[in-house]
């Protein structure tokens, strides 16, 4: 399983950094009204991916 370190840019131009093993799912979670997205992003949607890097393990 590969892991991704990613940065998204929020509606207010702030940046958020995260890590996930499913980048597409995580971006969906950040941009929808569910309880799985980061709490700190809920008032800053939509977010868009500006950077990602793929790794073989979660330990970077």
C-alpha cells in the first residue's frame, strides 16, 4: 500500500498538509459534508490539491 503526503489550498488561501493511503478518497472527504474530513477545513471548503508525493511506507 502506498502513502501520500499532500497539501491542499483552501478557499481562504490557507494551506493544509495531510497524509493518506487513498488520496482521491481523502480529497472527497475534505470537500463534502461528512465527519471524516479534517475539522479545521470545514469552514474553508472547497479545497484543491496543490502538491502530493507518493511513498512506499507511512514513515517518511
